[in-house]
């Protein structure tokens, strides 16, 4: 696939016009989405802009280069002279989706977490790592295929940064935002094997080493910081977690980096919110959220990422003979990942420590998701993709399905998967909604997602940074 600097826009636009009809592609479309170009007007759809505002019927969206120039109802937004017009009457426009919790250091394959299911006698971990490195182009296209135009990597080895750079060099890839971390007091070797010579967590021992790790992240141009309080069998290592987090939060603020944190225990989550983290990855699983916690989270402006999908898929479904996938997971998911789930026959039982910490997590996480929503705490959608049974790209739709079943209305689900997800990485000023001045990332849908969140899967086309893709052209191959 060609780089962003050399991709030709006109073929994409022409294919899009053929698909929808009524479009007049302009002959002077330029070669680079970063260059100036004639505008494109997308007209006639019902617009759901990602802010939670009421939908706009018969809308006009003007795209100029990589950005949205104007948005509004037809008649309120003039179409520039010479602009190409794409008529999408009878369809719906939503912002490109963003997954607020992914790990590129994990593939979703059955071989990717030897600490949970050890199949290294079949596929040594070094081979799994090499497979992931080689498979990056397919992984990235799977995101765009599923309408996911942004992904927040919540920490891992230097490989996460490498994936970000590879995504920036491609037109058919999401924007990738990398969190430095996870910064934790737990020794790295207790959590993951080495990944191509690097650790998959950033272990620290005290506030000073924690601050130094944040400075390292700033030098590597991290987009945010990820911390972790693991608890359970690791609690003895984490006695100084509050002092360490104070140092992390202060140093991150000095570099303009938001802090998101892995925490599944109620009291530790409360403490971390009081200390000043910006968002929660996962929710407390050991108790229902009390009124004081909900008020604290709301008053502090916390955004919570429930990650319901990981408790269901990684700890329950992967051990079943078959995983029931959404249509878009089968269509856009990497077929080699899906095939791997059936290659090892009956799997060993999960480690007892994992069952004790997370085995009952699905029900409690769903209940606490509902409590947060009812209390007015913003939610962001993150799948924890890369874990066993979760597919890079399309499994975000499974997360949205579970959040809906937990009681989150469709309007709020769309905001969770767009603007609120962008807030996790501190990118809400440039992506996450269809507004003038923002990056032109949006989806054309064949069905109304406000009627059923499953209709977010009815993708006709994807627009990424002003480049139009027929969704069928993004389907992955088994090769």
C-alpha cells in the first residue's frame, strides 16, 4: 500500500461516486491528502455529529483536504464553487469511531498470552511476536474496515510506538495514540515475557524512578501515560502506589500528558481519582460503586472506559468450542486470528489467580457501567483488543453491544465511541466529532445507529483524513 504522501485520492472518490451515484468527481483532485485541493461536499444524509446533539436531516458536510470545513443543514451551508458533490440521501453520517483501549503487543490469537494459556510448545512466543510484527498492515486495515479511524494504545513495548509510525505512513490505517506504560510497581517479568528485547510494562520502584519513566515517555513523544494498580497477588509490590502516582501525575502534567489508569478495585480507584488521574481503564470489579464514588468521579471530570468485552471474551468465551462473533467481526477481523482459536483443541482451564481476580468481572462491570451512566459520568468505549478472542478493529462493536445491554442508550454509545474516546488521549480538539475545523474522519451508514447501535456495523464507506474508502475494499484476506 502506498504512503500517505503518494496515495491517489481520485480513484477512491471515483469508486465512492460509482457506489452511491450522483457524484461529480473533480478532475483536479490532488495527489496528497495533506495538500490543498478542491472541496468535496457530502450532502443529503442524516448527520449524527458525535457530540450528543440532535441529528440533522438533509445535512451538508464540506471536506477540504484533510479537514472538515463546514457542517450544517442544506441551505445553511453553501457549497463552494468547483466542489465535488457526493449525494448520500437516505443514509447516515457519524464520526469515525475510536477504540479507547487496545494493545498491539497482543494479537487476539490463542498464542499471544502464554501467561494465561501456555501454548508455547505449539508456537514459541518469539514466533508469535514475529507474526504480530509482520501482520501490522492487516491489523491496521482491519480497524479502518470496521469504521475505527482512531485507536488508543494503552501501553506496552517500544513496538507500540513502531505501530504508530507505520500507521502514520499509510492512508488505510487509523490514527494511533500511544500511552507510555503501563507504569507499575509490579516487576515486569511477573506479567509478560520479553517482547523483542523490550518489556511490556514500565516497572518502577519509587516516585523518583516513576518520574524518570514519564520523562522517557515524553522523549519518545508519547501521547498520554498509562498506569496500573493490579492488586490481588501483586498487592505487596504496590504498597506505595499512592506516592508513586502523585509523582506520575505531577510529571505528566509538566509534559502536558493525560494519565489513564488500569484499576479494578474500588478503594484504589477512589484514591487514584482523588490524586488526579484523568480516566479509568476498566471499572471496580470487587464491589458496586457507591454514591460518594460516583459524585467524586463526576466532580473530577473522570472519563471511564468499562472494557466489558475483555471480561466476557478473554475469561469466558475463549474457553468455549465456538465464539459467537458479530457479522462485522467475521468480515473485518483478521482471519488468521480467528482460525487460531480452533488450532489447539480443548484449552486448559484459566489460571486460578485469573479466575479469582476477574472471573466474575463481566456482571459487576456491567452493573457499574450502568451506575456510572445514570450518575452522569462520561463513558468511553474501549475493547481491550489484542486479548484472547478480541479482534483488532471490529471488536469495538462488541464492546458497544455489551455497553448497550448494560443500559447505555444509543446516543451516548455513539459519543462513547467517538468524542469521549478522543478525550482519553487528549485529542477531542481535533477528532471525535463532525465539526468544522476537525479532521475529516467519518462513516457513511446504510442504517440508523440511533435506532439500533448494531447499525454502526452497516458501513457503506469510510472517510479517513478526507480519503474515501469503499468498505468492501478494506476487507482483510486470509493470506
